[in-house]
C-alpha cells in the first residue's frame, strides 16, 4: 500500500520548502512592476521586465530537459535555489546603496525566470519518485494548492512590504530561495532512477522527447490550445496593475487584487479531485477557454481592483483540475529517463506565448489604453476557444 501523502516525509519536506519559495516568488511578483512603475512611470518598461522574466522558458526549456534527465535532480534544484537567492538579493543591496539601474532589474527578472523554469521542470520530473505513481494526480493537486495558497498571501504581503520599503519584497524572496536550497539537502529519496547514460547528443536527445510527446495526441492538442490562451495571460497581470494604478489604487489594493486571484486558484485546487471525477474531460479542457474570454471582456467594464480580483478568481478556478488531469497523465505515462525532456517540450509549447503576451500587454496598455487592450485580449481568447472546440482530439478526449 502507498504511504499516505501526509505521512510521506520527503513529499512533506519538499512541499513545505517550496511553499516558502512560492510565497517569496509571489511577494516579488507584484513588486517587480510596482518598482518599475515607481522608478520610471512606464508601463512599457514594466512589460519589458515581464518579458525578461518569462522569456527563459523559450530559451532554456529544451536544453534543460536534457540536463534534468542526466543529472542529480536534488543537487540541481539546490544549486538553482542558491542562484535565485544571489540574484534577488542584489536588488535590495542596490536600492540601499541608491544605485539600482533599470538594466539590473531586467537582468534579475531574467535570472529569476530561468531559475523558476528549470526548477519547476526538475521538481515535477522527480514527483513520481517521491510519491507512488497512483498518487501523482493528488500530489499535483496539492502542489497547485501550495502555489495558489502562496498567491493568496504573497501579493498583498508584497504590496505591504513594498509600501514600507521598496527593498523588502526582494529581500524576502532572496531568503525564501535560501530556505529552499537548505531544505533540499535533507531529502532521503533518490530523485532519479539508476540509469546508464548514453553519450550526450543534444539534438537527438531533444528529438526523442519531442517524438514521445507527439505520440500523446490529447496532451499535444491541449498543450497547443493552452499555449494560444497563455498569450493573453502573459499580459493580463501587467494590464490589470496599470488599470488599477491609473485610477488611484494603492499598492496594498493591487496586492489584494492578486490575492483574490489566488483564492480562486486555491478553491479550484481543493475542488480539483471532485471535479476530475465528475466532469467530462472535454469540458475540463475546453470549457475554461470560453469562461476566460467572457471574463477578460468583463475586465474592461471596471477599474475597481477588488472587482477585477474577483473576476480573475473566476478565471483561474478551473486551472488546477486541468493540471491534475493533463499533467498527471503526462507524468505517469512517460518513462523516468524521458520525463525531463517530455515535460520540457510540453512546457515550452504551453509557455511559448507568455513572453510575447507580457510584452504586448505593456506596450498596448501604454499605446492604446487598458480598455482597448482588454477587449483585444478577449477577442483573441474567443478565437482560441472556438479553435479548441473544433479539435477532434479534445472534443472526444477520454481518460
């Protein structure tokens, strides 16, 4: 019998350490655009920082998949956490010295995005070794609850800390990375199966991951659909911050906006197991796109940060059950020696449009205003929903 997750020492340790790290990341998430707007007053520059934070997924996911499949996952995650601590720690030092340049903010955002991308890929690949394979969907749902729980507490905390001193959110994130690095060294479970490594052939190794994913038709189609949808979600955060700020919302109110979004995700994570058992997979995969299109259009009707947050909560509610179904299938069906590469390909597909969305959100908000930007985003999402509905592999998906 599999050990219940609550009694699984290594899962609990890993989950707890990453809760601290996720909380730190959510604190700095809201602080980055607030810092750029405070220093420059430019939504476009905030979009550039968002682009720098998200573009590493395009640059590094495929080679990272090869690295993850060939190296000790625990040491890799600990090293990445240490790099994140150094990068985030440089911002409060520069602020304290009065010598923070916009270029440094861009570089730190890029480094943080790189660390987050490779770390999450590594952690997810290790999950089926930390828990019994039958528990992977439940573990993924708990990880989603961890992420969304941090997103409830982190943004308002980040807003409050930023209001006290601009350096505090980044100092808190740096400390959270250190906690992650130290905690990982206490794991007992090997995070990869014993393997005889063939000579390194990067192109062939990546191609093997692409072929393995492409054979999973449902996972492939769902990844492509989410990639298209993520274009707008890469930019919505920045647009909502600018929209609330231009009508006088405080940093604390903006933090509450993102906290409400986190509440929606947390409730979705708690409800995910029951939804997955009772709702047809095509509805789980396609339905959220239509809901999101309507909600993004509704964003254009209000400037109130609390109403914006409540609407965003509705939009993110279905995400955890999607992850439990689609990502759970991907992890359990993929052999351990290919898991890093298959995950890297899937994540590259789903995240490919996020950097462009972040850049587009900032540029469009500056050039055309937030209302026009949101209506354009809603139109895009409607097209995505229609395309997903027309995909046979999604309409007729089965468990």
